[in-house]
C-alpha cells in the first residue's frame, strides 16, 4: 500500500550490540492518529530514534510522503516532512519561546514565518503571552506545548510524539488532546507513543502493541476499547503477532 503518510517496513534496530526492534511494519495515515503502546523496555523509544535518523537501522525501509528516507540524517528526515517530539518535552531552555519557534522555522522560505506563527498560535494560544519568556522557566505543560509547536512548524506530513503525558498533570493532558485531534483533522498523521492506555485509545483510531521489540497486536481502538483484555494478552505473548482485523 502506498500513501502520503509514514510507511515503515521490516525495520530492525540494535543498541549496544543487541537487537531491540525487530522487523517492525507500521503505517501512519494522513489525518489519522496511531497509538503505539507497550511496557517499559519494549523498544518504543528506540523505534522513535531510528525514525528520527538518530539511530542506524539494521534492516528495513522508511518512507514519508512517498519519499524514501531510509538512513537519512535527522535534518533531512525533518525536511522530508517527518517531525519528532522526543520524550521529556525538550526545548532550548536558555532561549525564549519566540527564539525556540524561530529555530524550528529556520528552514522555511523567507516571509512564511508570520503565516506559520498564526497557525501555531491557533493551536496553542497559551504561547502568545509567553513569547519573551525563557523556555526553561515554563511549566512542564507549557514546555510540552512548545515542543509540540516546534514539531508543527512547517506543516509536516507526520509527527511522532514520544510519551505525550509523561510528567504532566491530568488537566494538562486533557487540554492537549483536543488540539492533537485538530492537528490530525488538518491532514497531519500522528504516531503517538503513550504510557497511559486510556489516553491513547481515546485519542487514536488505530493502535499497535510492541513487546520486546516486536509488534504483537494491531487493532482499531474501537475494538480495543470494547475488549481491553486483548492488550493484556498481547503484553504477555512470547512470540508471534496478532493481525489487524478488517
């Protein structure tokens, strides 16, 4: 199947000489949210780093927007339309909010920043009053908004969010969920790695479960919400893969 989102086939990754992601296939369709679930140590963050071009691949291919980006460096991955919001809502702490966004917009054509800024502020209006504040002085929720805003500069085809809710109060997470739905509604695909299953299933349309570096389950979130035991079964699978029902 070919589409304008993210297509990963047979992706394997090693760290410290050990294979931590094995033969992963996944698709993130334009305008849809796909959740990636799994226990700690499942290989989810290694997968994210490999997609970002930070970790080398043992095998496999990655396409974004119909372009093969396998083995490209991080800056080339970003230019292809794949943007990553890494775990821990990382921002440039010593710079202002405005400068953080300008760094993210540095590759944009001249004159497009004002248009981009208005679009970003429509999703994160809280940032408008913080533009001259140092990013490191923001609350955790504000930093996560800024980190997400940075990924959305330039209208990527797909964004990958590693641990959206990590370290955030439930009220902040509740604030972010409608925004991510709006982002997806604009046509951007989202791959969401999330520790809280209920948050992920409420937000996404499709879900994958990764255990020990292997995708053990593929399902629609509608099915998983109706039968949560499927996720627990997948967590305890020793090998193999449950195929998507359709």
